[in-house]
């Protein structure tokens, strides 16, 4: 591969030199003899756009093509070499010479590259053997200025490992060491510039931008890097285009570009372009009267006076840019003034036998005077400093290689790769700056963030921030920026406004910056690490619609210490005390007619069953446990079933005694002899007991945490309200209530002391209403107070049974003892018999 490259180089050399003889000899200012030669490739004249049909080197010194920026680079190289030769410490007994070449075109750049690669004293490249041992006439090359030229030069010099230090080529493509092993630079890489631009956009919240680039290596690679890195940073490129090198202000292509900038509705336009194409763009923008934009400038044109002095440029909006940190070359201005004052030798004609190198001539430079010379602006000074410190980097590399630290340099021959290794290691101060290179040959220097300022009589730029290579943070003084709005506020540049908290983005179209805002559903939240999707809350959490966070669920359980619990417990205890007091009262008056009419011993069973039902209510308080779940309903249904069975059989017995004992004597005697009342109560209670046991065995009530009914609550409850066992027990409860009502209604015409129809009917009606209320509440309300409703339902049911059956009898015993006599009861029966006989 290297031999193929060498053959190609030889061919280029022969073609270029065959057509590069000119009638005028080189200017003396372009050459300085010395022990070691340094070459530099400089743009002293503007780029030649002429199309040639022969492989001929372009003559750069053309009328009207002088480039003042390149002139300052030219003088910075000469000034740096002069300073080094005058120093007694850097290269004490060694003289550094130079050969400077004007590179205004690709052919001029290739010619200059081959020229510096030629062997000393010859005009050709003689390649034999190992290229690492090749000895060109120069030890290092400074330049060229553009990435397009640097790529060519670096590729040609790379196989020979000749050090190449560029002062303006910032493309990241040149950082590839396999392709360009000898390339270094004193300008920061575009990698950092792209990062700064993205940080700048992020700092102002601009995520919807247009992107324009020049049609060269610099613009194409910069635009590509911006597009690749923008999306991961949440920035969308609404419109991307290239300003072709052939474009002219206001032509059809530029009109299309400006029209697209207006159509895409972006406030911010990033222009990653060289100075020439940026000038064409802004002339077209001014012609189209496009205003109110924010322009982000790449370092190549950010502080260029070619654009800032354009008529009408003030109307385009705010310009923010990335610029090389401003450094001065002390004494450069005075050096240029001295050059302008000095007598200059006019180059003579080239002799026929001599080799006259092309593009080492600048006739415009001969005419400069102290009062008529190119202005040294900030942009040119910054670039000149980079060229200046490139010269010093070579000198310090020579200082290390030649062992000059002892005070005397060892003049000897060496290979380019040896100097390259030493240049990579340099680390020295230079006018309050430190010159050193990283592993890939990039400088460890930073950028300034600038804004254009028209507040004074003339254009100027203001540094509003800085960025160092070792930092990923951008500090900007936003108060120094003049925005293109009447209120001087930062203009937004977004496709869609940010969503409110708890609203997820639903992307519309191709760009993730264009979206609709949809609130997160209840039970979900917007995770800030995943801002485009709502995440479900945990089982123990909840959230309302449109929430950005989840909240802990409230545990809903009726605790013992709540006021309503205290009231219900008090009522339950009072009911139990009444039952106990009634039992005592009945025991004391057991042989009285009222107690006997209440069922005698059957009345104690009824009181006991009500007490069991009351005790079961205590299981509804506090956090449910397996035991409390079992005791909540089953004992209540069982106790009340026994009570209703007793009530039913008591009413049934009275009906048999008064209505059927004389009409159907055999049935009555059989019922009485076989203890029909006790048997019915036993069988009825056994049926309910079997139902409850089956319920507890098959549909065992267990504690559960219910998350589904109320999003903000965790209901601690038992499962019996949802089971078939509960409904079966309740159905039997209804059947017994209906039987009790029927039997009591049949006795509505019995003697007054035995007629309990009204009280029983009222109590059963209250019982029925309480359960209707309970099931209604279950259907419409789920919360911790449902346990309170359950207890209240049980209390009403039990209290109604107690009040309807026992309270009238207690009233007679305590308040009307005259009615609690045998004579009164007999009189009542005789009255009933007379009424029946008369009817």
C-alpha cells in the first residue's frame, strides 16, 4: 500500500512541477535559510474558483484576490520564527528557517505539500526502503487553513510521519490516527464545538431548530455531528440544508433556503459554515428581509467582520456564537508595521536554468505602508495566535529532541517521526497560556461563547461565557444578550410546549419534539426518567388522573379508638346490660303470668341468643384477623336464627292453644306430648348452624386487602359479604323472619295479654329495613365506615327484636304489677272466649 502511495506521489510531483514554472522568482519574504526548515501553508489569496482542464498549479497571486486574514497568519509565522531565533534559551545555537507557501486552491495545496516533502537540495521525492527513514527538506509543516486542504496534506505526509500542525482545520475526521498519524492542531476539535452548540441550545430550552452547513468538509462533518448528537439530547432538526459553494446571494437556491427557514417556523438557526458561505447566506437573508431569528454561529464566522459589517445585518436578529478563546500575539502588530515600513526587494525574473517555486509571491504585500495595511481584528488575531503557537510547538519539540536543556543544542540529523514524538510531549507556557496536546493531537484549550453587540457606534462582540475541554458545563451571562423581541425575553423555539406535570407526550409525526399532551390515567404517574410514558403505581400506592407522582394509600379500617367506634361499643354494651338485666328480672319474676306468657324458660333462650348476636358485633372493630372474620357474622346469624325460631314457635303455640286445641284435639295433644316447641327450635337452630358451618368450611371468611373499590384506600375487610355462604345464611334469616311474622299475624285476635302482633311486626319491619340499608350501603359505599354500618345494622336488628318482644313485658312487670296477676290474665281469656262465642 505504501509503495502505491509513493508511486502516486511521484506522479503528482512530476505533473505539478512540470507545469509550475513561472516568469517571476519567489519573494524573499517566503524563505529563510536555517539549520532546520519549517514549512507553512497559508491562504494569502482567496480561493480560486476557475475551472481548469489541465493539471496545472493555480497561480494564487491574482489581482483582487488578496486575503488579509491569510496575511496576518503569514506574518505570525515569520514573527514566531524571528522570536525563536533571537532567543538564547529555546534553540541557543540553532537557526530555524522557513519556507512559506500560498495555498489558494487544491492544486496549489498539493504542489506545496509535495514541495516541502522533497529531499534537501533536490526537486523531487526519492522514495527507497522504509518511509519512516525518509528525510525531507523540512522538519515540520504548519497549516493548512481549511479541513479540505488539511485532509489532503495530512494524507500525503502521514506515511512519512512528517509533523503537520494545523491552526484552523478543526474537523473531527482529522483526529483519526490510523488515517492521519502525524496530524496535530492548535485549534480545538469540532467535537467540542458541537458539544458547546448543543449545550447552548439546551441552556435556553431550544429544541426545534434549523441547521445549515457549508458544502465542504468543515460544514458537512459539523452538520453530520450535530444531527447525530442532537436527537439523544432531545433536540429536533426541523430543517437541514447545505449552502453550495457555487451559491450566489439571492439566487434560486438561496431563495429556497430562506423560504424553507420561514416555512419551518423555527426561531433558532444553527449555521455551521465557513466564512465565505456564511456571507452568501446572510446577504440572501438581508435581501429577503428575514428578521427576528436567533443565529448560532460556528467558530469560523462567529467573529468575522466580513459578515458583521454587511449592510442591513442588524435586522436579522440575535447572533450567538462559538469562538476560539481570544489570545494576543504580543508584538505582532508592531512587527507588521515594521514590515510595512521596511524596504522590499522586488522579485526578479526567473532564470531559464533555475527552479522558481510557484505561489511564493505576494505583490500586494509590497505596496503596504504603515498607514495602509490590513486591519488586525479579533478573528485574525485569534487565528494568528494558533499559527504562532504551532511554530513554538515545533521549536519546543526540537528543543527536547536536540537536548537543548543543557544550554547547547546538538545539531544532528533526525527522522521526522522522532520530532513528531517530541512535539506530542511538549508542555510549556506561552503568554499566559499552556501549550500541550492530548493523545490524538488536539490542544487542551477552550472556547468563548459570544454575542454580537450593536449597542455602540460600531459592531462589536461580547464574551458571555466560556467552555473548557475538561468541563461539560456551560456558564453564560444571559443578561448581556439583546434578544429580537420588544420585551427582551428569550424567544422560544419549540414545536410543542412542555406538558403539564402528569401529562405524557404522544408524538405526532416524525419528530419527537412535536407531541400532544395526554394526562396519565388514574393509578399511573409520569416517571421523570421516562417522560414519554405513564408508569403504573405500586399496589400500595394511588394517583389521580394527570399525576406526576404516586401517593401512599390510606389504610381504611374501623379502629377501636375512633369516636364512632366508641359510640357503637357503648350501645353494644348497653344492649348486653339490658339483656342481662332482663334475664335477671325474668328470673326474679319467673312464676308470674307475664314471664310464663313470654315463654318461661324459652324466654331465657331468646335472651341468650340475642346476647350471642350482640357479642359477635365486637369482631367488626380493629384490623381484621382470621378469628374476627369468623366471629363477625356467623354467630350473629346463628343467635338471631334461634331468637326468630323461638319467636315463631311462641306465636305458633298461642295460635294452637287458642284456635286449634278444641277444633283439632289430637294434633294439639301430639304437639304437646312430643315437645313440639323445643323440637322446632332445635331443628331450626340446627339448620342455621349447619349453614354457618358449611359457610365457614367452604367459604371461610379471611382478612383481605381490597385495592379495587377506592383508588386512594386499602380496605381491610373480610370476604363473607362476597360469599355464597353469607347469602345462604341471610336467606334462611329472611325465611325465619317471614315465618315469625306469619305466626304473629295469625294471633292478631288473641287475648290482649297474648296478642303480640303489633310489637313483633314492628320489630321485624325494623329488622328488614336495617338490612335493606346495609345492602344499599354496600352497593354504593366502600370504606372503613362500612364496618360501622354493619355493626349498626346488627344493633338495630337485635334491639328491634329485644324491644318488640321483651320491653312491653318488662314494662308490665316493673310499672304495672296490677296487670301481672292471674286474675287479670283469666279475665282477659274469658273476655276472648265471650267474643269468640258471640261471633
